């Protein structure tokens, strides 16, 4: 995991949600839970609750099993666009 970088994931309202290690290029579509460095929402502690922005109360995404790993599948309208 040396070719990626840590990025800040923000809500559309400006609230900081995550610090995430992104290893591949392209749009941010899903967040693998093991790559989340800092969780300001509390998704990594309790995966049964929905991921909701603490400021504006919009749903950020849903927890799904993708390729055998837990990931947060993002709702594209709720987070600021990030593209590497």
C-alpha cells in the first residue's frame, strides 16, 4: 500500500467525515472500512447503523459486502466530489 495517498472526505455541507487511504485512481465510489484512517462519523465502530452526517443528517451511504470485504458504498450526492 505505498502507491496511494490519504485524502479527506467531506460532506456537501462542509463537515469532515473521514480520512481515507485511496490506493487507486478515479472517482471515490466506495470506502473499504479497513482503509479508513480516521472516522468522524462512527461507521467503523458500529456497522449496523446507517452512516449519517452529524451536521446535516443526510445519509452518506450504506454498508455492503464488496469482494468479501466490508465497504461503505457512497451516495454520490452527499459527499464532495473527489477524483485522483
